[in-house]
C-alpha cells in the first residue's frame, strides 16, 4: 500500500469507495435516511469541497484500487477521512492523517468527526471541543468538532 496525491481522475473510484464506506461502516451510528443523505455525493459539491485542500489517497498496490482518502486545508482542518469498508482497522486512516499532518504547517489540527470516528480521533490525541447538530440534504446529524495541538511543528514549539 502507498499514499499518493489525489487527482480528479480518481474522483469516480474515490466517491464510490466513500459511498460504500458510509453505507457499511456508519450504519450502526446513523439511521437509513441519514446514511442515504450522507452518501449522496454530487460532482459539484465534491469539487467545491476539495478547493484549497491537500488531498491524498491510499492505494492497494496489488490491484491499484483506492482504499483510503483524506483531505486537509492549509489551516490544519481535516475535512474528510474515509477508509474502504474492507480495509478498516489496518492503520490506513492513521497513515493518511500522519501524512497530511506532517505536510501541513499548522499550529493545530481540527475536524468534525462522526459518531463512528470519534473514538479514533480521541485515540490520536484530538479533544472534543463541542458537539454539533448539522443539516445535510434534509437530515440532521450529530458530530463532534475536535482539535489537537501540533506538537511536531518546530515553528510553534
């Protein structure tokens, strides 16, 4: 497995992987209507969400399949992090975040974590700042705004 920069030619495969992941991995924490709304990614919103972000994919070198995706802006905001439903709990998410956190020169890192992802981020040193209720495609979702100080950035130590 290896990490490389995301390109827009990866869009179809990446969006398919994200939809499948949401539908399988998050189904225990969100209801069916929420899952349908969350996994309904359209091309315009997808492109817009990546503007000004560093985006990377994890590729399975056996078949060149995209098995992970993450993107972060220059302020250290991690917008999306998804790992293929069949590759959960194999350190892929940690490797993607490590890669982005080392690449981005920021004083802190932040994200809006799903109910499903909250324990993962806590284990990585993120703290819950507040609980949110957000609206997406007519559905209400609970998530958590989380932050972590960048202790590895010599500019801020």
